[in-house]
C-alpha cells in the first residue's frame, strides 16, 4: 500500500483540504515521523507540552499556538510557553498529559474530531545554570497536533491563574529565522521591552550550563519572545515538518544532543526501589514519575518520597 495514502487515511481529507500544498506536506511529514521509544527517566521530573498547529484563514503556512505565562506564576513568569505541564501520577501517556494541561490552561477541548494527533517528538531538557541541582531539571515531551476547525482557536480562553495571553507564531519562522509579510507587521517593536536585541528576528547566545554548552535561541514574536525550552521544541518541530535542518546553526560548538544530556542526568540520580521490595530490587517507574511508597538512595541512606 502507498505509504502516503495510508497516512492520509489517518487524517480526514476534510482536515487537509483547506491547507496549502506546503502546509499539507508539513503535516504529512509530521504524521510519518516516529521518534525512538521513550526511555525510563527515573526520578527526573517529567512534563509534556502540546504543539498545536493550524493554518490561519487566507494564509499559506502553519502557525503554532503559544501562551504567555501569568506574571504571578512562581516558575518562568511572563515567558512564552507551549500549553503543557508536569505529569500527574495517574496520567497514562504524554499525549494525555499534554491534552489535559492544554484543556486546563487554554480550554482546548480534551476530545474533538477536528484536533488530530500527529506525532510525539524527542524529549528535551531544561538547561540550568552550572550550579543547579539535578532535582530542578525537567524533561519535556513534545506532542504535536493539527487543529483543522479554526473556531476552536477563536473560542480558547486562558486560565487567569496561568495564562496572560494566547497568541500564535508562524512555525516557518523557527526554521528560517525570519518572518515576512503580515506576520512581520504584527511583531513587537524592535528595541521594546520584549525585543531589546540588535538582531531583527532571531538572536542567539551561547552559554555554559549544568549540562555543558548550550545555544539559547530567541525569536521575536507578536508578544513575549520565544526562547529556551519553547524555542528548542519549535526548532525541532519545524525541522521535521519542513524536512530539513534550520537555515541557521542550531547548536553551540560541542553542544551535546538532548538524548545524551538526558541520559547523563538520569545516570547521576540516586537509585530507586519500591519500599515493599528488598533494597537490592529495582523499581521501574511508569509514565508519571514517582509514586507513593517509592524511596531513593543518597549514599547508603534510603529516604521516602513525599
């Protein structure tokens, strides 16, 4: 059977019919994409984020739905983010976590025939300062979907405790490092609070963190800049969607891949066992992280987790 035909059968033709040829190809590449199976992340905190893609009326390219986090949040206030958050112990999968969090944050329906799951991409890791403790690392799993009914976008409403603004950005801008036409006109003013950088659209900064070298990408948007974890996820999403690496240099010199960094962070964590098992018996954690009754080892001492 023709592989393209079988992929299209997974997405209703009505969902693809309104897309430009470029957008259609992007969606089919994402639908074909299969990331390696997720490894056991042990005690590293886990999260899942949703990458909702859609094509605006009169446009010929894909946009991605973004939020600006509320200023009152303890972590990363007033920063651009994708809908998502940390897993709950009862979450059965990253897809469930991402969709649940998107419902809680922006009221994206949990189930809707016009929201089509496309793929799950490789996990990324928050990059922390050199002196940061491993407990502060978070592994995020990107879950990509297509929204084919634009009335869903129009009816979104941000949770006042979590979201200051809902906006969008052209996915292609995270692949080319440029924004053109009406999208450029909508960008925040250069030299303003949200874009004080000399570069017109895309700024980079190489730094050293707890996991080694890291290139911070920043993209000028219509509101708060896209940077850090969110930019890393969107660069990868765009590379898969457009079938090629970004037009800019993605990595800092000798920057390790996220898979290598995550493996090293997991290896540095203390051992994990079930409190009902012998101390030499390993506890295999399912998606959702640690559970009640799990203990961790620090040196020769075992501690119960709250």
